[in-house]
C-alpha cells in the first residue's frame, strides 16, 4: 500500500498507471484485477485503509489522555500531525491527490476529515460567552487544520508539519476559550508534546 | 478585458441560456464549459459536451483552446476576475477594515449564491481538476492572505497573532463553502455571511466586536 501511495504522491493520481502499480508491487495484472476492477477502486480501498488507521490512532490518543478536553485535543493533534510527518507520501496521496481521484474519492475525503469534528465538540462546554456557536464550527475548524497541513504538503515541507502544533491548537481553542486562554494553553500543551 | 467579461449573470441552476451568453465565441465556450462541468464533473466532461453546450463546432473550440484543461483555466480566470472586481467595487467606498471585510465577504458569498454553477466550478471542481488548475485555485486563495493580514493593525494587544492565522482562517472558510456547495446548498451561501464574517474578524478585533459587527445590519 505504501508503495502505491508513494507513486501517487510522486506522480499524482492521474499520471499513476496500473502498470506502474503492479510493477512497483511486483504482482501481476491478474492479481491486481482479481482485487480491483480499476485504478479508482484500488485507490479508494487504500484511502479507506489509511483513513481508518489514522482515525483510530488519533481517537486512541484522545481517549487515552486523562486530562481536560484541551489536553485530549493536544494529544490527538500531536498524533495527527505526527502521522503526516512520518508518512508524507501517504499524507500527500490521501489528503491532496485524493481530490483528483474522482467524485467518490472526494466525498470519502470530506467524510474522513469530518470524523475529527466530534473530538472538538466538547469544547463548547468551555465557552463562557453568552453566544450561540454556529453548528458548523467544528467542521470549519477541522477544515482549517487540514488546509494548513495541505499547504505544507504542497510546498514539500512535510517535515514542518508537527511544528504547526502550537498554532493549530491556538486556532482550535480560540473559538471556545477566547484568545488569551487559547494562546496560553496552546503554548503549554505544545511544549509538552515536542516531537 | 470587456471581451472576456461574462457580465452580470442571471441566476439559474441549469447553466446559461443562449440569449444571455455573449455572442463572442470564446465566451460561449467558457460558459459552455462551466455548465457542462457542473453537470457532469470535470473528468467526465468531453469536448463534445462543451461544444454542444456552447453551440459551436469542434473546429471553433480548437481555434480558441488546445484542450479541455486550457478552457477550464480560462473559465476559472474569467470568474476570478469578475469576483475580484465585485469585491473591489464593494469595498472601495468603505474606509475601515472591518467593514471592508464585511462588504467584501458579502459580495463574494452573494455572487456564488446567485451562481451555483460557478460556485461549483470555482470551489469544488477546481480542486480536483488537473494540477495546473488546482494550483491556480491555491494561488487565488493565497491572494486573500495579505487582505486579511491588514487586520493585524486593528489589534491593540502586545501579543502578535500566530503566523498561520490568515491561512487557517481562509482554509477553514474555503472548507465550509466547499461543504455547502457539495451538499447542493450553494444558494444558501449567503446565509453563512454572519458566521463567516464573525470567524474572519474574531482574531483581529476580538470575539465580542466580531460578533457585534457580523450581526449588525450595517
């Protein structure tokens, strides 16, 4: 799987051919077609596996953290950003190139990102301001985090992604606990999760 | 520039009617591409779809464009130019930054809400299209960064905002607009205006002021 992700990351989804995939994976065409009717289905299967794995790791880190919500989010984002650094080709293939792999890949990509939104929802309980936070807030924040990650991937700066942790935390916390508290918590928690 | 201007476009779910598209062949091809792509998606669209929608021949297509991609890029540029002009007109008379943000955001959201096909083209299809197009999308979005960064002058505190503030705010809103459009709710984009503007203004003028401005009827 990681070999195919490498190909897609390097050549882009469109220019990656089945020939390249089978040659890389050292299997025959028959094996490929036994498992997948076409390139798109192959990519979707890989996207599913990669997404499941990352979501599981992130959720596990969130759940394992005993502290308050802010600590849990920091643990989750630490793992998420860490995954992108550890597996930049997969991150590139499944975050960036997935958008060019057909409408189903695009839809699955969006759904995958939004799996992280429920992790942010408990932040609402910390909001002391007497305002109604928009229903779309968590989805919006998740979108912003992944956009930042994508920008670094596109710029070939995958190694910088974990360094985003304090800024990402501040961005996420701000809507719930206000700017000053967000900055303080972000700084403390990011220091505790130095890569 | 006037030759490439699509001009004010009527609202419509199914693309452009013949009478309302400018006579100029290039404009008709661009309009044809826009409606064909939003109907079928960029990958599935054929030259035949485009030329049929534009009511021109394949020969005429090739007089103007080398490929589907080139035509898409041209369509994207035309719409972007139009949006830039709308925003410039909306903010020009306004002196203060927060109200410029309100006016500019309203102009963009209203435009895309009234042109769901173009919203789809710009916000959805352009992200999945060939690398040159998605790169152009990234560049267009990046144009917003310095406009937002002006808001840093509004802050009176001593602590500077993180460097990635503009990118994360813009990225979040691009994602939100994308979700709306892919849910076939482009016409409701302007309903998002208060949430959008509150989110944009918050880091620069503070949460309370951002909320007040976003929900004011000014």
